[in-house]
C-alpha cells in the first residue's frame, strides 16, 4: 500500500535519489540515431497505451525544467511527479513513478537524457498521447464553476495569443504565467471574472491549483547551475482549442 502523506513522499524522494541519482549524473551508453531513439521510445510508451497515469508520469519526467548543467534533478522531481498524479487522479502514485523511473533508466543506457526527453515529448504529442489529451478535455468539461472558469480562461488566452491564420492551442503553447497575465490583462473579460470570483488580488496559485488537477500544468522541481531551487509550473500536452467548449 502506497503512502499518501507528505512524509512518505519526502522519503520517496530520498529513496529515489539513492536509487537513481548517481546514474542520472553519469549518463553513459552508446549514441543512437534519432530514428532509433524514436523507435525505442515509441515501443516503450505503447506498452502503456491504456495507462493514462503512466503516460502522464512519462510526460512529466520529460518536462523536467532543470538543465543538464545543473544535473537534471530527476531524483528530486520524482516526488513532485507522484504528488501531481495524486492530485490529478486521486490515487497514490509512488510505486508507479518508481516503475517509470526504472524504465527511463534502462532506456537511458542507449541514449542521452536530453534525447529521451525530447523524443518522449514528440511521441506523446502525437497519437500515442491521445489518451492524455482526452483526459484533460474530460476533466475540463466537468460542470463545476472552477472548471468552467478555467476553460474560459484557457480559451481566451489561446485565442488572444494565437498568431493570425494559425489554429489556437491550449496547454503546450506557453509557460504558465498566470500571475503576470492577471497583472497585465486589465481589459481582459476572463481576467475580470477571475478577479470577481477569487478577489482583486488574485494570483497565479488561484488557478494553478485547478490547472494541476486538470492536467494543464505540472508543478516540478527546478535547480539552476548556481544551485538556486524552486518549484516551476510546466505546461502539459498541446490541445487544439476547438476541442474545448465553454
């Protein structure tokens, strides 16, 4: 039985660091061509074609914001991924994240971490990731005031930011900077609705909590080369705005 407590997740992070930390820094193995890496990643992800949570964990692993120069911090992110999955699906995810990490560790014996991250994102933004996109759309369609508000906000932002002549997208088009948007979008109708519900001092966290639960963003660990650490919100998969209704 997996622990849901903060202490359990903290212990999980320490365990993951001991289990994988030295390996991630080594990043050994033989170089592979892009086509070979894609085939390897495709096969690995297709084994989990019906498992939305596992594919979600892979996406988050590949979305890790810490650069190679700062050591990736994949071990620190393991606990963050498990927490995001718990919030989103309501089920403990420690063992699932450990399995996913094991699989990534095996693949990384044949390709670099950077190559793997890029290819996982590429593959999941294709047909293999459809179950993830359907899950986000399904959760956004729930008839609750906060979900309706979040959907309206997303559609408004996607259309506002869209280049003329191109299809508007939500979720993968930009980093999630709601705090900045709320401060600058004074004439934005959706922003006024946000302020009406959450108050005039609404901040990024007010909608970010809903966005994490839906799957629009993930809260992940970031460390820069100087050692500064913080949590960052990273975008989810690209979803055409036409799939959302409001």
